[in-house]
């Protein structure tokens, strides 16, 4: 009985740590689906903790599997054979939880499937109207953040290309200045919950 409770706690801890590890990457997708762009950056503060949360998930689930697979003691009494393992304590359930945890931890690698494929727009723009700006952005921490910023920028008219990069915490935007201005670009990025620190016209 005590082993069952401990097993449930381990599985619960594994789920929570896996979900927390991917929360900063899931939030921008949830914001996109909900149509509430401003919540995208809500959990970006968790990103520095991600390696620890991933480690915790692996340790907890590894220990849960160890407990599940280790050889059991000899049964001393026939009454113990009558106690069947419930579904919640079964290998099947632990396997399902492990698959869920792996899917959560790998979320940043397949987040792009949730965003429309934006490519550079081919518009007839005179060279004198084409402008490029480099924007420094605070709070972007993963590929999901990049995609969210880019998605928001492509919602503006006159955006020819937009590429965000969480590694450099910046974005490069090429636009038609006759249709959109830098203030609108900054406003669109800030609307996501990430904040523009500064910008430089190239």
C-alpha cells in the first residue's frame, strides 16, 4: 500500500516537472490558439530552470521504472496474491506517463507545426521604400518564442520578412515603410509580452 502511494507521488512529480520544463515553450502556442498574444511571455522566467526540471523528470521517472521493474520479494502469504495491481500502478500507465513526459520535454523541437508557415512575401516594392531594422528583444528564450514574434509581425501589412533569434535575443525585420512603420513593429512585438529593448535601422 505504501509502495503504491510512493509510486503515485513519483509519477505525479515526473508529470509536474516535465510540464514545468516545457511551460515556457507551450505558453506561446496556447496564446496563439487562444488569440491572446500577450500571455506568450508569461512563463519565460522558467527557461533558466529548464535543465534542472528536465534532470528532475529523468531522475524521477527513472526511479519509478526502477521500482516497477526490480524483482519482487517472494510472496509469503496467499492473501497477497489476491491484491491485483490497479491500472494507476501498472507498467502501462507508467509507460503512458513516460511518453507524455518525453513529448512535453521535446515540445520546443516540434512547436513549429502549430504556427502557419510564413515565408518572405513577394511584393512589388520600390527600393526606396524597403527598410530593414534589427530589434533587441527581452524575454525570448526558445524556438517557440521566435515563431510567436514572427507570427505577430507577419500580421502587419508591409512586412516582407521577419526572423527572430532567441540565441541573440533579437529579430531582423524587412518591411515596406510606405505601409508600416517602426513604431508599429515595436508595438506588435511588445503585444506578445516580450519587450523591445532597442532597435537599429540597417
